[in-house]
């Protein structure tokens, strides 16, 4: 059985992961980052519960070891959880605004209720809420791709 959270050491590894999964959640972390260490067990648990072959994958990027990956997405704070759809940072409708101490990054110009692109910070409630919503979308994508397109169109 593959690891629930896959280490992403390079752009090539990222490309391989995004080529085989519609949704990818990346945890940008660093060994020296206390908040990263604090949230890591929860991220691992969420990955174990929700990773779905071909639909939803979880990756971990050490910003010091995989600098080109961090640079590609202009990551400047850790932890940052980035949500990819078809290999690109794309907004995901997570419903009601996420409450927490983190910085929630939405699609440009969409306002506080707009689609989620990333979460900066180690806020468990926001991470759990976002991952559960992405897992729902991934399950729909795996069973019936048209369902996902309809759900995204309705939320737009």
C-alpha cells in the first residue's frame, strides 16, 4: 500500500502525482517549523482517511529540500496547504467561509466566500473543513465525472 502522504522532492514528482489524480492537496512544510510539526499528524490522518487512487492525493513538500516546487507556487510561509485541480492551483468551493486564525487565500477577486486556493497556517478546523469538501468532490469525480462539473457549475 502506498503512503497516504507522498513526499514531493521535485517538479517531476509533482507532475507524476498530478497526472494521476484530479485533486491534489500539498502541505508546504519545513523541518524547522514548529506549526508544521504540530499540524502534521492531523494532515496524515486526513490523508489516510480521504486519499483516493486516481482522484485525491496528498503530498508533502519540504521547502528547503524541494525549492523549485515551492518557487513554482510562490510559497513564502509555512505551513501552506495548496489545493490543486488538474495540476493547477484552482479555486475549490468549500461552502461557508472557513473560520480560524489562518490566512485563507481565495481566487483573485472572488471575495471572502470565493473558491479556496490555499490555507496559510496550522488551523485544524479550516484544514479539516477544506479537506472534507475536496474529498466529496474527489469521490464524485471518481464515480461520475459529470457530477463534479455540475456541482462546480452550481457553486459558481
